[in-house]
């Protein structure tokens, strides 16, 4: 009787052993949303802070685009830095824009995440009734494969200077840069990452503006890659120039 009982148990366990381990998986999903938008307008300077939430089960990279439109056309496109967001994580993205005059605009925020996208729009009035001062200088502008480099200085001490690329080729990505402190008559090297679509030589505006809109300067440069021996010569000369603060 005992042998029969043991045999029954063995026969019951054989299918479980042959079946192997039971796998419990989580369904993969790419989901996300713009969970909050905060903005501030001061003397023509617009700061947009957007919080993005990864509500799915897959980590992905996220980048935010800001379009500013008038009644018919896109006046400005700006890009945030690209960030990796894990499932259940939230991250904040900031993009800035400045206009020297009062504008009624539509602000369009587009979030790109894991080959997906979502967007929001809002109407704003950007007021600017003050006259800005031009005290910033940029020199030694260089174009490399994935970034532009230049030296910036000011005739007066400044804080929170935002570097904003403008009017570049559609389809390209240009990040922005914030300089927390810019000492008087002291050169600082700035690197702005970019991602081209189809490479074409074209002009680019670089705006440098403080967050209160009091100081504003804009410069026009030609995007033309550094090549050959001159590329390395200019790199060395720029480092010497930066060291000597010429």
C-alpha cells in the first residue's frame, strides 16, 4: 500500500519536473506623459519647465522641443538636453526663449521618448517694455562634428546667462547652455552640442541673454566645419588665447 502511495506521488510530480521553471514576466510598454508645465515671463524672457513622467515599463531617452509660433509661422525652435528616464521616474526639462519686443504667441511643447511623441500647446503674451544692454562678446567660433565651441566674455559681471541658438536649419537639434557666473573681462569657453540632419553649411544666430532680460546680445555665425591641419591649429590657438585671457 505504501509503495502504491509513493508511486502515485512520483507520477504526480513528473509533469511538474518536466515543465521546467515557471517564468513570470512584466509586459513591456513604452508610455509617458507631460505631467506638469510651469512657465515664467519677465521682460521678454520666457522660461518653460516641463516635467515628464515615464509611466511605462521600459527605460528610454527623452528630449523636449519648444516651438514658439505667431499667427502663421514658427518663430523659434529650442531643444532641451537629452535625458534617460527609468520606469516610474520623473524628470524636469527647461527651455528658454527671449524676444526684444512684446509678442502674442503660441507655445508648443513636444516630448520625444522611445520613438514616440506627445505634445501640449498654450497661448501666452510675452511683454517686454525695457531696453536691454549689449555688454557681451563672443569670439573664436568653431564648428566640429557634434558641437560648436566659442569663447564668451562680458564687460560687466553677469549671472545666469542663457546661450540660445536660433534660426538654424530645420530638422537639426541644438541644445542650450546656462552660464551661472560670467566675470567681467574674463573669457569662458562654451560648448553647445548639436545633432545635424543632412549636413549643410548655413548661418546660425547665437543669443546671449540674462534671465531678467536686462542684458542681451545676438551674434551671427557661419556653420562650417573645421577641417585639415587648420582644425588642430585653431584648437591650440584657442586654448592659448583662453589661458592668456586675450
